[in-house]
């Protein structure tokens, strides 16, 4: 948008320079930041500052390693940079095009990307659910997909750590899965949209829960409690949301990590010994090289494989860490199918975080005779903002004219349920490079995606079930829509170099000082929102790398 | 299709909250900047006329003397090269898709009625949009491989409604709370409203 | 910055706003009533001299403070509830009446009989209110769940009005039985101790909801519990007990009421938008009128100890 935007200073010029970085809890203040010269060989160059990069940078810096973390996007101060406006806040997404094809081409942008310090957590909907323990061994225990090279007990420990770090506000007792400790903060009041789910669940006899959310229900440090403004998906302007930007990023800075905003890494350099030597990045109008003993790629499921592929060289003609042709493969999404209904009451779903009530019934019930699919899905109550919902309506129905205006006039009486549905890892769902170049002259990513039969059975099952639930809650005039959210995989970790890109520590099989730490490592998608799992996995990898560092085995 | 917009929240205006804690400075700046439509810089005269007609069919505002403008903002977005994050492999980039799609709509009108899309009456234009949406094309060659339904829904209508409902008039007519920072909401329950929200709507079925 | 000029011309009068106006009237009347009683009391000569008389006065002052806390707290909470049910006006109204009754002197005249009746009705209102709140909790999805205990009608709140009524009633008994100071002191100590524990339970629930995010939030859970136990043990074993611990704890509870009010005012201010966003934060922030109720209970507890230690039963 050209006219009337918020100050674009953050998007035009890097802010984290001159020994200081933005103080995210202020409107215009700064915090000190340690800086490294380009010629200095830092211990770790980390590409990406979301759930993977921010957590790992914090762990490594707190253990005394020198760390420089890059992000292609701006370094916001939410209190003064985030407006209450859907169109303005598009600036949080990765809007540079990716080429999308396949049988079911993905829509990339708002639902699965972030381009700013803190990654997509600046606009995620804060749903913080743990994986079902069996999913870490879904091949051995449930008979589909592949096993993670990680034991669930270890992940359970790091889930608790992640929940503490993000001060998750969750219910006292959670109806599904093994016992977990108490969430750091109490559950939020469930809004009317969530109570529709609750009513429906109670009518159908399945459990429901107030959603564990990464927004605080009471003050925490400089974060005030959530004011239920309902614009979580376009950026929290109060800092109640416990995004990476207001949790791990300040910790990383305080521990001595350097952050370079508006710094697009275009290539990882390799030396004659085959090890990586640093990264080439574009900042302040020119290309620079940062030397590093280790490079960690944490750009999420598209930019991570893209960077590895774009770093091809004589020694690695197919890209880095790609000797087994695994980079970019097994890309997964969550099917995001939804059922919407009109209620007799005014729901006003714009109030409060969008998903205040959730149901994980189909993640845990294996024995129901209606279950005709592998994997699972959770679903949550919904609260789309007007532009978002209007876009859903026109995309799904083609409605226009007064008919559309009339439908939108029912906005305050709508309720909806939407799934986070597991999809199967498939080798041909993948990220490759297209012939097109972006503004930096780098080949754009091409994303090829198609559902398999199991994926389709799963979302069809969910549509039937959610329709029943909405009707049981008093909904009428139902509408079904389809969409996807999140990305998982693309550089999966595993136990076998032939079928994975990294080992369980995120270290690439091919190059010992090249690491990956983000959602692209995930071998399976699970039926829950991935952010908490990515954070927990990054914390686990961080501890492993720190331990290796102490033993001298990095 | 109804003839008249029923307006359950008549009289409610999110701008009444302009000077209250529901608005902060950055939001006021954004909305102020959106009040004056930007000048046309992307579309040609011919394309512009079709675009205006398309916007009028997508979001007709018979009750308004000063209807919400959408076309200038689409033009500005395309001029600025603002993307959505996705380019479908079978679609050109947004600017080219818009040009081709508008030309194709015009060609559909000529093929059916011997007149341009902008010269059709509402009923005829609506009929063409419905036909295009269902894949019933009178001049397939004009589309030149552009998937017609996808252009209409995902390129055109989605863009148009995102602009319409970003304007205070669009927010107000659906009873949406509008800007909400630093002040959010207190009363979250069913049928419960804060004094700074739209009063309960007037519903014929309640 | 001025509002933009592109405005919709209202074509019809605005539809109904939630009716919060009557709430303001009720609260205003309540304040006026309580204020009038306070003024009346200030103008009256104070005859009391003995420990017995002082204790009665102190207990009634405690009841009045409690009533004032309920007056403002219920007004605020019921404003949040939009005075959805007409019965919601009863709480602040009865609280105001209770304050007035507690500020009056006990006696046998017509006005005094009215005050006595007011105490009984306050007690009943508190009990019935608890029933209403329980109903509100159980009718919501989830029933008696943490979410509803946290966010539906607060289960413990109406109890404070009942306590104010009960304390008022107690002073009527005290006044009527000047010879049984010690025995009645025991009863009052036991009662106030129990009230302290009940009040603490509510504070614990709400501070748990706030995740005890500030360590100071443990104070109004621990100290009143200790004070309540000390009071009850004094009531059970009045002979030869040192009352200094109980007095110190009760004094601290009374001070905590004031400190808590200051903390809650600070707490509202640190919510998003601070006091300039008072229409939201006064309702969702920590309840500013609530902590002072501890001061009321502390006073009543001290009065009970005075009675217990400073009077003898005469036969």
C-alpha cells in the first residue's frame, strides 16, 4: 500500500545497527546489542529468527557462543508499528511470490510465512498444543508415515520448557494425552465463538478444552494481559502475545547474540574442504559475507530448502546437504478445512483470540468406527477478521453483489470450526527452484503439492463431524470451505542419511558444520499447530549442540 | 439476489471511536491515508472502465451517494507491485492477470451483447459474472489460458472485498468493532456487547 | 488528529445500547445513602467508652467497610455483566443499605429496628446471590469448571454481603447482651475467623487465575489464613492464651486491605492503555474495591479479641 501507511522506517532501513537493537517493549527505545565484524569468524551464523532460529540463538548465546542471526524482514516495535488494520498488517507476511503448482497448489503467504524478526510468530494464532506422544513413532506405533529420531519423553521435557518460555495460558487439566505439568498461566475466558464449540462438543459427547494460548492472561514482565482485541493474526499491538519477538529475541540480545534485520541471505559459502565457511547476505543496498564456523539454516520449509539449493557449487552441484536428493522433499501442510454456520445469537467472533476453544478428539480416538484415515486432526473455534472472512466467502462460493454484502452483514452471527489436519509426508510434495528470479537475483522457490487419498479421507471426515457439531450447537445455513495452513518438512531429520537431510541434532549428514533448525526438520506433521513443537525441538537441538560444544565435538 | 441492502447496524459508525482508546496513532494514520483514493497509475483507460464496472457489480452500493471506492486501491497495489506471496504456476503475475482478466470480461460482454462490459446494465453484467464463474465462456480465446473462475474469485473478488471491508463504511455496515488498540473488549459472551461496540443488530428473524 | 470527513449519514436513530445507565443511578444512590449515614454518624455525640461499646462500634465499622467494598465491587462486576438480569441491581442497593445500617448505632428504637432488619436482609441477599452465581456457573458449557469459576459470576463475591450482614447481626446480639461479653467475643472471634478463611479462599482462586504473577499476591492468601486460624484457636481456647500474635496478624490483615487497594490501582494502570483505558481496565484489571474488605474483617477480628480479653462474663 502506498498511501497513508504507518511509518515505513523499519522496512526501509535496518534498525539493529550501531551497537543497538529496537526495544520491542517500547515505542521508540533501544537495547544494547553486541556486534561482530564481517571478517570475524563467529561460532554460529543463523539464517532466520523464528521459532527455530530465535530459540537456538538464545541457547547458543547463553552458553557463551558468538552468534549472528539474520532475518530478511524488519525488526518491529509492535507498540508503535502495528496498526489495527488488516491491509496494513500484510507487511508481516512473506509477500514476494513463490510459484505454486501441483494437483492441489498451496496458497502461500498469510497462513504459512513470516518475514520479520520473530518469524511467523508475530502473526500466529498462538495455539500451543503438544504432539500426541505416539506421533513421534507413527510408523512403529500407528502404522503410517515415518518415525522421528527422537523419543517423546525427551520432547515432553522440552515442551514444558517451551511453555514456560512462552508463558502459555492453558487449562488446569487437559483432556487428552499423558499428564502434563501446570501451564504457567491460567486459561483465558472462552469467548462466544468458543462456547459454540463447547456447546456442540457437549451435545455430541466429546471432550473440549479452552485452548492453550501463547498470550498472557495476567501481566508478565513488560507484557500486559491480553485485551481481547482479536487481531492476533495481523500482529499483536500490545505485546500480550508471547511471540519470539518478545520472548526469545530479547533473551538472545541480552545474552550477546547479534541480530541483522533486513538481511537476506542468498548463499552459503563452502571451502575447499567441503565445509561451510559463512553466508553471503544482502543488507543496506549491497552484498556482504559473514564468516562463520557453523551455519544454521532456520528459514522454515520453503526458504531453508531454497537457500540450500541456491548454494549449489562445484563440489555440491545439487545444492548443499542434498547428496541423497532429500532437500525440499516431504513438504507437508495442515489441511485447514472449515465449516461455518449462522447462529441465532450474536457471536461477534472478532473479540478475543481467534481460537479460544479446541477439540483434539480425533487426534486421540483410534477406535471409532467412523475413522477411515491415518493421522489426526484437531479443530478450533474461529474468529476471522472481516477482510479475511470476505475473502473466504468469495473464494469458496463466488458470491458477489448485494448477495455478498448480505452474507457479510451476518458476520456477527457467524461461528466456525476449522481443522488442523495432518497430511502424509510424500516425496513429490516438494520445494524446487523455479526459473524466475526475485529482486535479489535469486531463483524463486517453486512449491509442488497434492493431497493423497488419506489426506482427503481425513478432511472429509472432519467436515462431516464439524457439520454435526455446529448443528448440535444450534448452527444453520452451513458452509464448507477448504484451505491449508502451516508448513512442515522439506528438510527432514531422521536416522538414515538416504532418507533424511539431518540427524536428530539437526546436523546435516553431508556437511558437519551445516545445521538446520526449524519446522522443515519435522518428519511428520501431526494434527496440531506446529509452532510449539518447533520451539521445543529447537530448544532440544540447542541443548544438544551446547553439550557437543562442551565436549568439543561440534 | 436481494434488491436492497438490509443494513442490520444502521447508524453505527466505527469512526465515532476515532478519539477514543479504541484507536491509536498508527491506526489513525492508516485510515486517514485511505480516505483519499490514490491517482490511477497502472490501468489503461479501457481497463479502468471495465474495472470500475466490475467493482460496481461486486460491491453495489445503491444506498450510498458517495460509494466506497475500490478500483483506485487495486490500481495502487498493482502499481506498487504488492504481492500476495503466491503465484500459481498457471497464472501470470497479478498485474498481467488483472489486465488479461479485464480484457476477457470485456470480450465476454462483446461476444454476448455486442457492447463492452462497462456499458451493460446490472442484470446483464451479473449474468456474465455468473457464467464466467461457472466456466461458461462465450469467448474462450480471450482468456488465453487464464483460469476464468480462479481469476474472478481469487484475483478479482478477493482483492475487491479486502479493500471494501478495510474501509470504515464496510466495517460499520456489518457491525464489526473496527480498530481496537489499546482498548480491546471486555464482554466476550454470547449476545454480550461493550458500550463501545455496535448496538445489537436489527434482525428480521429474531 | 481529527476524524476523517467521509461519514455515513445516519439514516435512522441508533439502536439500543446495553443499559448501563440505570446501574450508574443505583450506584450513585448507594453512595449518597452511605454518605448520608456517615455524615449523620459524624454529627452524633459518641457516648461509648467501655471495651464492650468500642468493640461493637469497631465491628460495625468493619461491617460497613465490607459493605462498601461489596457496593463498589458488585456495581463494577454487574456493570461488566451489563445488568443483564434485573436482580443484579439488588446487590449494590442492598450493600448501600447495609453500609447505612452498620454505621447506625444499635438500639431498640424504630430506626434501630430498621437497621436490624437491614442486616438480616443483607445476610439473606448474600446467600441468595451465591445461589444465583452458582446457577450462572452451572448453566454455562463446562459447568463447574475452572473456566467458569474464574470467569463466570464470582462464586465467593456475594458471600461478602452475607458476612457484612452477619457481622451487623452479631453486634445487635452483643448490644443486647452486655453481660456476656466474653462468651460473645468467643463467638465473634470464631465467626470472623471463619469469614477470613472464606474470603481467603476467594482471593486464592482469583490470584491463582492471575498465576500469582507478582509474589506479593501470596500475602493476602497467607496472612489472612494465619489470622483466621489464630482467631479460631483463640475462640476455642480463650483461657490464658497470648493474644499478641492474633492482634499482630489481624492488624496486618487490616493493613493488607489498604496495601492491596494500592496494588490493585497500580495493576489497573499497568494493563494496556492504563487508566486512560479505564472503561476496560477498571472492569478487567484487578478489582480495586475488593481488597479493602480485609480491612473490615481485620477490624471485626480485633474487636473480637478485645471482647475476649477485655471483658468478663457477669452472671
